[in-house]
């Protein structure tokens, strides 16, 4: 693994935990996915503060997308850089803590 990347993550642990807790608090459970737009706007605002250009794209026609609960994605690009990719890792597990609490425990965040 890239040591520089690992150090950068270690240096930002508190911010990453806070971001994760903030995101967990958005009620994006499917269905209905009622907070997709506010969640995307929150992420967009954070990215814009870092200098990214952002665009919100509705995933019209996808399963679950409705006028009441639109599926909104945020696309971001850092000026002067070539397109890149983001990787998001998830795992399926059972909840042992209240969902959407944003509570911080040693690992993982709930």
C-alpha cells in the first residue's frame, strides 16, 4: 500500500470520522431515499471548498427515482486535472447500534 496515502489518511482521521458520521445521519435508506439531494448538496459544498467544480445529476429513470424522492448524484472535477476515479468500499453487516445515530465507536462508525 502507498505509505504516503496511509499517512495522509492517518493525519485526517478526525475529519474522516466526522464526515462519516455526518453522512450516516442523512436518511437515504431505500426506499424511499428521502435525503439524496441534501446529501449530494452537502458533499458538493465540501468539494467546492476544496476547489472542485461540482454538478448535480439526477438519475432519472433509475429504480426508485421519483419526483418526490429524486436520485441525485454529485459529480466533481478538480480543475487542471485529468479525469480520475473514486472507489467506495462497502460491506454488508447486521446493525448492533442504532442506525443513523452517527455515533463514534472504535470501528466501524454507526
